C-alpha cells in the first residue's frame, strides 16, 4: 500500500511530472473491471490532496460499483497531440494504477469536500504503478519513466 506522498518522497521529479500531466485537464480516463472481468472505460476526476490520490463518484455509478467489487483501477491523464515538426516538445502523458479503497468515514468524507447534502462514493487510491511517457529533446526516442511497487524507479528509452 503506497500513498502518493511516499512516491513524491521516493521519486519527486517523476511525481511532479505525473501530477502536472494529470492537471492538464479536468477529466481523466479511468479503467475498471466489470463483473464479468472485461474492462470498463469511464471519465473521472482525480484529486491529489493530503498526500493521497482521490476519486469521487455519484452514488450507484457503474465505475463506483466496479471498484467496490474489484478495487483494481488504472487512470490515464489527458493528452495533447505532439507537434509532428517538433516531437520533443510534446508534454507527454501520465498513467497511474493501484487499488481503490472506499472511504466511508463521515469526517474524512466531509473534510474531502464532496457535494454538500449529497451522497457520493469516495475512494483513496493505494498506488502500485506510476508511468510518465514523453519524447526526448532530440525527438528520436520515446522515454518511459516508471515506478512500480516493489521494484522502484526506472527509465526505458525506445527508438
């Protein structure tokens, strides 16, 4: 079980890139698993607050029901199109994965600041994987920087 704060301490530059990429737009893409094991893609909002990654959802939403049944989740940042004339200027994109833990404690839910007077699902993500993909300055190589629970940080360069 790894908090976002732990990732920030272990790999601060990667964490900063991922957080900036996740902040490019309000809506992210989230993958969950349906009851039959097939994937479900949904739009979602992600908050980085108090050293954790948070997801919220309307009550009874299918993505929330998926997470209550099987907590595995993957989230992809918004991504802009690279400039074909200058691929090294592409801002890159980010992914993170982990296990969603539903938070039912009323004090935590109130402190989170959900919709006043409305019920909602609130999940904290225990992070197992963080990935930031970009093109190097030369525009020749794809750089995949990653952190995985249990194996730490590494960078892969592909041509």
